[in-house]
C-alpha cells in the first residue's frame, strides 16, 4: 500500500473484531510513530499501552463522567456498564502523552510532534489492516485517570488511540477539496 492510499483509507473505526493485537504489532507501530519529525529532537512522546487494569481504570473514569449527566440512577448504572463493556473489549488502547517543556515554544513544537507521531501510527496501522479511533477530550486530564495510569504532572496526555482489526465496512467522510481552503499568495 502506498502512503497516499493509506491516507485515503484511514478512518475512525468504531467497531473492532475480537482479534487481539499482539505486543510485537504494537511495538512495530510505536517504532514508526517515533520517526515523526521533531524540531530540536526533544523526542517528547511517551506511550502507555493499556492492559486490563488500565482499561478498567479508564472505564471507571469514563463511566463516572458520562453517567453524571444522567439523572435516573438505573439509567446511569446502565451507562457505566456499557462504558465498561466497550472499553474492556478494545483489542488495544494506547495513550500518547508529551513531556512538557517549561519553554512555551518548545512545548508547542512538541505537541505538534506528538500529533505527527499519532498520524504515523494511524497510517502504519491501516497498511497492516488495522484500524484506529483517536480520542481526545477532558478525560485526558482527569485526576483519577492520571493517578491510576501514573501520569506525571509534567506530562500532557494528547490522545488515546483505540486500535484493532476493523469490523464492518469502511466509512470515510467526504472532505472538501483543499482548493476550497487554499489561498495562493504572491
């Protein structure tokens, strides 16, 4: 598969088969992730590959956050159970964090580098027949999750990558042509 084919084939996978993702598969994807461009070669990325206990901690935090919006106690319990089921069923889950520099310019560069690493991983996964769903949001900085996953105060969680063999058909969203958002300047 060529790079342009992988770019066009990548989409956010919402359903995975139950095929486990082996450690060596994850390791090879992480090796490609760290090939991302990184100004000043700070190599800020930090990866956490979640096992069952880490997934359980995430499901508790997500379940608490999502069920807090539900007023009916029984419905809230069902929300928590569903979150636990779907989280525990993930074939692979990787959190990507960056080591925070005290220098604001380097901090911004490192954040961008982490996203390039994430893109490398996502495209390499497509080439291997795997799919990803890249998640962001306030849960990344939840104190309970940070404690459970032992994320140091000087690291920022950028995203979580759900990964596995896609179940079902690809669903690509049509994009507006780049020309519609491009300004050519003299």
